[in-house]
């Protein structure tokens, strides 16, 4: 079984925990790290919309507090129960580019089990970096 298929049920579980009273657009993410951790994230909305946190950044920032550093996130799997496959937003692409290798995989599944896989470089070519 591919790692995406292994992480998919965890991403679905994370989506069930999303806090989305405003958009009803629940997203779950499951990520892996070089330290061997598997970490879940869900989107967390707020009445002040701009402070809403995406599932992917929620998982990555949790990985950071667990010790992950740039390059340590090895894979991201996203689940959204929609008909179309959702791709990560621009903010998440920038954070992924800081904490993942440019060739690391990001896979997004929809509610029909369909998926798309990109590398980080494909999601955000020529990303901004200070390192
Ligand atoms: Zn995002």
C-alpha cells in the first residue's frame, strides 16, 4: 500500500475534527516527518476570518513544536470531501516549501477517492526563501 493510501484514513479523521462553522469546508491533513512522526491537522476557522488556519499549516506547525525543522516534513496528504480535488492555498504552499524538500510529495484526495499528487516545486516554483 502506498504511503498516500496509508495516510488517507488519518487525513479523513482529521477532517472530521475540523472547526468550520462558517464555510462548512472541512479539510484534514496527515503529514510525516524525518523523525518518524505522523501528525494530523485540520482547518480551524474563526469569526475574524483572516486568522483561520488551514489543515496543512496546522499539521506542519505542530510538527515544528515536536522538533521538525526545514526539510523535515517528508509527505503531506490532504482530504476534502468534495467532488473536485482541492489544491493547497498559496500560504500553505509557501510553508511547505520551507519545511519540505522541493521533491517531496503532496497528495490531495477528494470524497470520491480521486487524487492528485504534486511535488513541492510544482506547487510553488521559485519560492521565497531566506535560508
Ligand atoms: Zn492553506
